C-alpha cells in the first residue's frame, strides 16, 4: 500500500478549499407524519458521511421534500436566511407538520384504538402522543380502557411497571386470540362422541339449574312466611339462611379516599378482593378519581352529602296531590331525604292527618284547606333548601342534641370540625297520644 496516498476518510468537509465531486448521501423518504424521526435518520447519515456544511445539509433536505411538503415552507425557500439555513428549515418543518398539543390530546383520548396492534405497540403510540404533559397513571388508565374487558380485569390489580404490564397484556391477548381460533371450528366437523359429551353436560347443567331454582323457591316461600311474624328470633333466622350456599352482591362500589395516592391503594385492594372472588367489572362503566358522584339519589362530594339536583327538581315540580294515593307518594319521596331536613315533621303533620285511617291505594279526593296547601308548599321548599350533611369523621367529637314536647320530638346528630358543629343527620317526629308518656 502506498502510505503517501491520502486517505479519503481523512478529508475535511468543513474546509471550503476541499474539492468534492459529489456527496454520497441518499436521504430516506420524507415522513410527513413523523418529521422528527426523519431528521434523526438524516442527521445520522450526515454524521456517517462527515457532512457539516450548513448549505450542503440545507440543499439535501430541499431535494428530499415532495411538492406537498414544499408548500409548507415556501416562504423560507423563496427567501432563505444567510446563516443557519438548515436549522431554520428544520425548525419550520417540525413546527408546521407536527400535531399541536390539543390535537395530540384529542387523538390520545378519542381516536386511538387497539385494532390489530399489540397492546405494547398501542402503549408506545400513546406515550409518544402524551409526551411529558400527562402522567403515567393517566396514560395507564386510558390504555387499559382500550383493551378487552377480560384483559382489563387481569391487569388492573398489577403493581408492575407500565412496560411490564404491557408485556403481560401482549401474552394475554395472544392466548385469547388462539382460543378464539379454536372456538371457530364448525359444530358439524366435530366427532359424534364430542357432541354426545356436550349434550350430556347440558343435561346435567339443566338438572342443576332446576334443582337450584326449586331450592330458591322454597327459600323465598320460607322467607315470606317468616316475615309475617315479628316475634321470630333473629339468631334462628340467620342460622336458617346460612344453610344456603349463595349470597347477594350489590353492583355498586363506592371508594372514598383522602388523596390520589390513597385512592390508587384503595382501588388495588378492591380489585384484589374482586379477583379473589372471581368477579369481573366493566371498566367502561367505572369512574375513577372523581371529585363528586351521584349515588342512589344523593350527590356525594368532598363537602358532604346532599340530594341530587334532579331529585330536587322532581319535588319542586310536584303538583298538588288530588288523591290520598298521590299524597302518600309525595310524602314517600320527601321522607327519603328526611335526615337532610330540620323539623320536617312540623310541616308534614297536617298532611299526615289526611292519611289517618286511609288505605294505601285510596283514590278518594283530598279536601284541601289553605293551611294544608301552605304546608305542602313548605315541605317542597324545605327539600329545595336541604342541608348538606358532612361526612362522619372517626376523630371528631360527636354531639346528639334532642328537643321534645308533648306534640313532637326533634334531634340532630352533629360533629365538631374546626370549632364548628356541623350536622350529620336530622330527625323529627310528631308524637301521637299513645307515645307521649
């Protein structure tokens, strides 16, 4: 080898006196939806080829753009700056072709779906859109909502990192996909022995259901017959019901937490209990990290508990009842919120006189008086002005204030917060003659 021969790799491309016949750079096809990635590829080629001249890099970029992209930077191409041409063009392309934060957030919240992608691929795409503006906990919640329900139920209780959970999701999806393929076999193609086996299983299952239904009917009849007698021993009642190997579940779960960290901890505990019991929840119907919720006609928030605006509106628009039956319905709705109303019995006393000695579904007309109509309006107004009841605190001092007379009794259960007594519940009742002693 001739050691005096110059090494082509030792050329100084930044020296303007260096003569080059051509630059051996083939830029990749421009990625209009991912300009940042395209510039990373291109600048890697610049580094490999030793290209650092601003004008050279600028010309290579211009030559790589198609006419649709050139329209976005026609102002710069028509009048390029004297210095930093490449950086100016690069910055303009990134700013004008990259989605705005609002657009990325919209795509993150509404447009992205799992489709044929793996869960881990979907997560990477969501992280790319979110950038640094959204926490991993929120991304995890949004990502889980895009996954199948059976996968959500398994992953929700995991304490692993988000990337580890994504790997687990890929494996779960793969298992479910293969099982679905197995289930697609035509029934007619199965052997006769398998068909007879399925029929035998079905017969056994039907027999079990029939036996369970009969057992439940017997239990219901026993319960109804026992409910007619108020003198039954409660312990005996509990021992009788304990023989039946089933129980009832409420499908609403409320989780109250002091802060986000405690809320996440509470959720994990609840999800673990659900998993241990073999129960699956529908994430689409769940609400997490809510500042307030409506539950069974009540609005529950940080400040306390109160009737919902919708239920108050029903009472506010309630017309003057014409029959005893309608009046019973009105009083039933009002008394559902009895504990929110101080001295509720005072205005209801006149209305309750109409019900004395009447049947439940009595359709007789009510002979309204001016005093009774005013009491009806006062009852409605009391609910519209219902007191917000505070949440019980295990550390607060509790006080029960009671006031009674020959005609009625009233009480308020309250707790001390920041030196102020705040109500937990109200109680009031008119005393009939037999209860006055």
